């Protein structure tokens, strides 16, 4: 072997050994890396499994919560209005199956179209700009404090259902509106309970006023009858024609009073079955005033009428005439030396307001508090029965309205009657 060859061979071995060493090291590093990676991958798998099972548990919990709410309808929709979730409460309430609703219906399909239009109009009236359809719910959802409101849901079978509904946002990762959540409660039972309470209150107040009335009747009719009875006995015993004449005059006076009371009672008992027909208040007022035109008390009375509403209303015209008559006659009684009677009929959104104002004697608080009680009167026995105002009160209540009085002694009185337009 030549010298050079020997040298080269030695170098080769050396570099081979170096390379070997490097390789060995790389393998060691690679093995270590492999071990670490395998470890990591295994850990990653574990973590993913854990997250997955957490997610599945959370999802099952969410579904269980949503489905447990069988009395509350929970519906989610995307911003375009496609339903993405329909819980069992919604199924119970609306009659659709989840797969009929999810992906096929919009929340708009579950509402009365007229109601959506009304609320859109209301929204733009309140300065929210012109919007329509699903935008309305998106606006409601983005409000700071979501409010619960009454709405009408329309079921699959077309029937309607009153609900209390709140719309809240479902936010995306960057806070944007990713959907809306509609949570609704059925109000049918609450509405029914409210109606029952109202009906019970109406019946109670009817019986209360009948009770008062009966107590009043026995007093009002009992006294003159007792007096008549004793006068008749005395006429039978004493033969003086003068005494008999005078006694018969008193008997006659008492009988007239009883007749008046009994006639008014007839009006009172007819109160509770009034037939209501479309009528115009202006015409009824006119015919009432015609009835009283020839009354001599009218001589010094100025009548000022302001009738701003002459539409038709569902009322009982005879009863309403009686109200106007009682109010007019009381005003005349209050102005024996003349004065002014003003009658206003005003349109007040969902009701009509009728105001009778007089410049008569007026009354103090104690009297004003009692004028709607049956048989309450400040007039002398031959003049008043004390039934006029209680009859007015009964008639107006039966029409779903109210009657109230404001008065100042020596200045005059104002009676305000409020009648709902939807009678
Ligand atoms: N316009 C009025 N001005 C002053 N007092 C009034 C007026 N209307 C009613 N009253 C008072 O209310 C009472 C009850 O009225 P009402 O029930 O019609 O019975 P009556 O007219 O028979 O007394 C009257 O006696 C009177 O004191
Ligand atoms: Mg009267």
C-alpha cells in the first residue's frame, strides 16, 4: 500500500466513524422526538376525547333542559329567519313536529301577519325607521333590555294562542347577531282567569247594588205604606169629612211616591239584559232634549252642545236616553234660577267621552260621594227618589263604561261618562 493510500484509508474510516456517531445521535434525537410526538398525540387524543365527551354531555344537558320545558316554547332562528331549533314546548304549543319546523319555517309563519305589520308600524312611529318582517325580531333581539310582550301565535291548525314572548340575541364569536331565541309562555289560562275574575267582580257588584236596592226599597216603600195604613184606619174610625179629605190627600201623595219608585225600579231591573244596537249618541241626545223642551224649568237655561263624534256605537238607545234624561233633569233641578247646561261628546281614541256641565248649586264632597247610592237624595220627599244617578251608574257599567262627577258647591257640577267604542 502506498503512503498516500494508507492516509486516505485512515481518513475514510475516521469520517465513517464520525458519520456513524452523528447518525447514532440523530437516531437518538429522532427516537426521542418520536417518543415525545407519540406521547403528544396520545395526550391530544385524550384531550379531544375529554372535550368531546364534555361537549356531548353539555349538548345532552342543553337538549334535556330545552325539552323539559314542555310548557315553554323555545325556538331559535338564524338572522335570515330560518328556524334552527324547536323544543318540545313549541311542539306542544304550536302543533308542528320539530322536523316540520326546523329548516322549513320562519318565526314569521307562527304569528298573525296583521300583528307583525302593526308592530312594524309602531316601531317606525317610535322613530326606529321603516322595517318589515324578520327585521322586526332582529331589532327586538338587539335591544339592551329585552321586553316581554303579548303576541298572538298561530298554531298549525290555524287557531290562535295568546302568548307572552321575549326575543333575545344569540351572539357569534365576534359579538355579531348569529341568531335569535324566541321564548314564549301560553297566556290562555291567565286570560281565562282574568276574565273569570272580571265576571265575578261584575256579578258581585250587581248583587251588592241589588242588596242595597232591596234594603232601600223596604225603607222607601215601607214608610209610606205604614202611613197609608194608619191613615185609612183613622178614616174608618173618624167620620169628619174634612179630616177624611185631608187624610186622602196625604194617602194620594204617598201613593204617587210609591208609583214613582216602583216605575224607577222597573228601569233598574231591566238594566241587566239590555239589547245593544248600533246607534248615534247625537241623535239620542237630540231626542232627549226634545222630550224636556216643554218643561218650564228650561225657560232660563242656555244649552251649549258640542258634538265632535257622530259615529255609530253599539249601545241600548232607550237606556242611554234615560241616562241623558236623568243628567239633564238633575242639572235643571240644580239651576232653579237659570244657568247654562253644556253637553260635549268627544272622540277619545278607544272611547267616547260625554260631559254634562252645569252652572247650578253644585254639591260638597260628602254629597258627591253618595249620589250613586240608590235612594240617596237631597231633594224634598215629593221631588226626588234618589234613584236617577244609581240607574245611570248601572246603565253605564252595563255598557262597560264609567261615570264620575266633579263638583264645587255654589259653582256647578260636571258629569263625565266614558263609553268604550267596542261595546
Ligand atoms: N247636577 C247636579 N247638581 C247638583 N247636585 C246634583 C246634581 N245631580 C245630582 N245631584 C245630587 O245627587 C242626588 C241624587 O241624584 P239622583 O240619583 O238623580 O236622585 P234625585 O234627583 O231623585 O235626588 C241629588 O239629590 C242631588 O243632591
Ligand atoms: Mg235625579
